[in-house]
C-alpha cells in the first residue's frame, strides 16, 4: 500500500490531501471486495492522515477533499450493502434451521439400541 505521503511521493502543500484521496480509493476498493479486516487495519492510517492535515486547507485542495469525501461515502454505502447481505444470509440460515428442526420433530422415533447387548 503506497500512499502519496510516503517517501518518494509528492511533497507539496497538496501532498496530505493526495494521501487522503489515495487512502479513500483504497478503502473503496477493499469495501467493494468485502475485505472488512483489511479496512479495520487501515483505520489507524486514516486517523494519522487526517491528523496531519492543516486546520485550514488551501483552496487548491478543494477538489481533492470533495473527491475523497465522495469516495468515503461510497465506501460507507458498500459496507452497508455488505452488512445487509450478511444479515440476509443470517436470516436465511435461521429460517432453514427452524424448518429443519420442525421436520425433525415430525420424524417417527427410532428405538434406541441396547448398549448392554
């Protein structure tokens, strides 16, 4: 994972904003792939990048900030979709389990084996 603020990246006043944008792109890619554990591992890096931003961004950073914001929102939507898919799978599994238990209750009882024989 090479970010723009890494050594060798751009060093101008927009470098921290380019790093945020690149990080947001990576987050969206991981969210789209369902790589939740990798996203969790990136959280500290996001905080680090955000903390490095100046209090007042330069006007030239506006487009980078807006693009990063939109990518971040898309990542949030991808994660919501993933959550909904997981909840749907859990509901289907629970329904299948209840159905199986219902059918199991209707099976005739089989005699137990005599373990003393």
